C-alpha cells in the first residue's frame, strides 16, 4: 500500500504540466548510464584492444606461412675481362618462387623453419656464343634456439594476458564507479522530489490555515494579529515551495547529464524505499573484500610485472648463447626431369656465445632499482589491504546504526503527524496561536525530511558495502562479474 502511494506521489508531484514523463527506477537509470557513459565506452574499447592484442600474439605462435614469387627477372651486362683482356656481353633471365614455414616454439623460445626454394635460370654469353639453362630446387630445415636466457615469447604472452586482465578490471571498476555516482544522484533527485512533495503539503496546510484564520478574523473571533502571522507563514511556505521546485529541477538536470539523456526530457524517479534489515558478519565481509576486491588484484599484477622488470634487468649484458642447426637437400639439373637424379645434401651446425666482461655496475644498479620498485609495490599492497579492512569494518558498524535511525525517524514522523493533527484542531478552536502551530508544522516537515534522509543513507551505505566487498548481502550472492570470477579461479 505504501509503495503504491509512493508511485502515485512520484507521478503527481514530479510532473510539472508535462504530458509525457519517463519514470526511472534505479535499475533503468543504471542501464541507461552504462549505455551512454563515455568513460565506460572508452574502457570497453581498451578492453577490446587488449583482447585483440592477445589474440594476435597467440596467432603468431602458430605456424607462419609465406610465399614469395618472382615470375620474371631479366638482366644484361657488358663486362670487361681482365684476364682475357676482352669484353663480354652476358644476358640472364630467371624465375623463382620460395615457400617458407616458420613455427615458433613457445616452451623453448626457439624457431623451426622449413624453406622450399625453386628457381629457373637461362644465361647467354653473346661474346662467346654459349648459353646454359638450369633448374634448382633447395629444401632446407633450420632450427634456431637461444641458450642461457629467459623465454621472451612466454613473457610477452604473459604480459599481454596481464594487460587483458587489467583492462577487464578497469572496465568493471568503471561500472562500479558509475553505479556509485548514478545511485547517489538518483537518491539526490528522489530526496529533492520528496522535499518538493513535503513543501507542497506544507503549503496546502498553510493555505488552509490562512483561510481558517481569515474567516475567524472577519467574524471577529480572533485578533487581526493572527491573520498577519498566517500571512507570513503562507508567504514563507510559498517561498520554500519555490526553492524546492528550483532544487528539484536542478537535480534532475544534473542527473540527466550524468545519464547522457536529453536535458529537455522530463523525468521522475521511483526508488524502492522498502527497508530490509541486513545482518552482516564483519569477518565474512572482510573475507569477501580481501578475496574479491579488484584493486588488490590490480596491485598483484603490478608486482608480477615488477618481477618481469627484474628479469629484464638481469638479462642486460648477460652471458647467453644460441645454437643453430640446418639440414638441406639441393637438386640441380639442366632439365626438370633430370634435376632430381643426383641430389646433394648439406648439414650445418653452429654454437655462439655472448660473454659480458665489465659494465661498471650498470646491471647491478638496474636490478637493485627494479627490486626496490617491487618492494615498494608490495608495501602498497599491504597498505591497500589494511584500508579495505578498515573501510569494511566502518561500514559494518554504521549499518545497524543507520537501520536504527530509519526506525526512529519513521516513528518520529508518525508522532509528528499525530501531534500536528491534535494542535491543528486546537488552532481551529482558537486555543493555539498561528506561531505555535507553525512550530508543529516545522516539526512535521523536519521529521519527514529526516525520515527520507535516513532511508537514503541506509541505501547508500548498503551500496558502499556491496562495492567494498563485491558481495550482495541482500541476495547473498557475489557481485564480482562472471568473467572476472572465472579469471580469478
């Protein structure tokens, strides 16, 4: 019944002569904000970019195929032969194609490549009247493997995975930030909406009281001073009503800007003001916060990246080596049908080392600098955990106080309404002055506003608890996005 009255109030008091007004629930407002928020759109684009970068890196670890084709080459040269002391004119025509397959080895940071080269060549010597034609087919298998150094392929892949996870965390944090801002502004609009409704009720009461006292003064039942006081009360109430209307419109404009909708659109808000007492275990809330807070995971990623920086610093001016091995077959003939008659094979293997001598302490300084950065980030992580624990504890302590305030303010409204009705009857009977009645009217107005504020404060604190712990204690479910939950597992 009470909720139905709120709906009616939102529709009646929120409309200023508009024929079409959109009534927004908090869920609808969040949906609109998520669609229109520039910061969230940018975070989503960054997330998609990180996904593509990781997909590209994973694709690069698969076999890479390349085909180079030179369908025709022609060259002619006139060269002086010092030995024979004569000039000779040479003409060469050729055609070639090369197919390469390169397979990176993720676990060893090496590569295996297979090259298949085919070439045709026809050469003529016009000076000596000779010519020859050759067909060549080379097939080579090559292995290249670095030694005594870190796996750069795996590290690059892991860094891109961290970048993607960080982008997901940033996107989710943007969602939480938007939800906090939208919820706060939503309740600001609701608060001004309720204050406007209360101001209209007060103005209606003051106008009614003014008519009552005016008729009594005209009948000579009360002194004219009471009418003067009633006029002041009515004017004060009218001024307050005007101020509340301005405040309501200003809050709506700010809210529309936040949602990214047209400021010319007329809106009203319809919150769920049902207050359900939530029992929260401090220890459980702290546990959820430490396990699920995305800021902690972000800091852990920073520390893991610090480890990579240390590895890179250690690799500068390091002792390292490489091994390369190659086997191949070569086919050569003047005609295609004869080129495979007498193949020749080739083998090649080589080992090389890079041996640092002296770098004047540069490597040591870089390593120590990277280690200090890691140590600093570890201290930040511990301090962040402490702040999270303290913040959650404070919220858990506030919630029982706030729910108690809601109950107290609800009772205060009921008492203020009964008190006002009793004294209004006294005022009508001439047993109470207008100034005294105004005090009871103010008491009723303050009680209603305090009750609205108590409900909003409780709702906001529940939201803070949900954001701080990433756990919805009203539904007893996780508030962590599904993809992040899978990532953490």
